[in-house]
C-alpha cells in the first residue's frame, strides 16, 4: 500500500467513527419545549407570604378572640408569561386556562399495625404528613388586566374562594362535634398547598406552566385584632348589599407557620392527631 494514502485512509476512518457516535450523543441531549411561566404572590399575609382564610368558628377556649367573623377569600397576584411576555387576547377568545389544586396537609401519629407490625419505618418516624385533595372545597377565579377596550392581558389577581362547610352548615358526616360551636367544621382547619396550573394553545401546541403557594385555613383569628379608623371604627366595612367585610391587622398573630397554629386551633375543638400507618412501610 502506498504510504502517502495512509493519512487519508486514517482520516476517513476517524470521520466514520465520529459519525457513528453522533446519534448516541444526540440521544443523550436533553431538549425542552416552550412553556408558560406562572408567578403568584399571596396578599393576605404579605409579611409571611401566605394566603389566609377564616371560617368564622367561635371557640369557647384557646387563643384570644374578639371577632370570629369569617373571611372566605384568599387573594394572590398573578402573572402568566410565554417567552417572557404576558399573553394578550380579545375578549371572548380563549385565553390562558387557570386550574387550582388544593392539598390539605394533615399530621398522622405513625404506629405499627398491631397484627403485622408493619407501617412504621423506624422509631424516628413519630409523625408523618398526609396529603388530602380538597380541591372541591375551593374555587379559583383569575381577574385579568384590560390594557385596551375588548383586550385582556395575563396580568392580574387570582381570587381563591373557600366553598366548603361553614358553622351554619356543618358537615353531617363529621364525627368530631364536641358541642363547641363550629366544631363540625373544624376539620377543615389546616395548612394547605395551592397549586396553580395554567395552559394555553399556541398554534397547534398546548403549553403549560405552574406555581405553588400556601393557603392557611383557620377557624378564627388568633388575636382578633382589627384595623380601627374614623371611617371604620369597628374594623368592618359595609358592602352595597348590606353585608360586612371584616378587617384584621394580623389574623395569625405571633405564629410564623400555619401548621402549628392549625394544630392548636384543632386541638381547642377537640380534634386530635389521628394514628395511622406509613404506606411506604406496609410492604415487606
């Protein structure tokens, strides 16, 4: 073989090796499609970054209380962007769809099953968090900006309404009624996860996005403190229909976490931490 062809042959072999490896390299390369970015900011407790809902339960003991009136609306600032820009659409045309999932965080005292001795991973697992889907007890409504007549833009406010049982309509299936007013409704007092999901059709594709927030559902305000001014001396504002909107300076008082406060209020109503097994430890 003519030695002057050896470099050329070697080059061809090297290129062949590289080309044969190229599909593998592409197979290991991650690719991401377009997506929506959803940002929500709670407005009820801006210091702690939490939404707050008050059920209007009147306890006979526990944290100080002067105003048990309810507040069933949690507000969150909302923006949905696509490639960094808010979406715009004409009134009547489909805009971004907003869906809310609400998960209640409950505490369970982990105990091994007395028969199988399963259900607890170790002595360290004294408590666990159990998630319960309570989305049917909430309704979300986005309120979009209108930059021009007949045009909407995906910047605004998300109103989250509690539509579950109230002290005036207790849940008849609840077994925690201890005779305290509103005790049947107390099981809905909890620290909740709010998942805000958005999707929008762009051409023939559907793009998605999501964000997560906190909603603290309480039975009553801890301090009962309200904003009192000359215009609203009793911390309440009368609405056009004659009903009253109540105002609190800080419904959570000195508590910085919802879960601890929710456990305290549930305890006042006689709702104890239940015992249960860890599903991950049941299979042996």
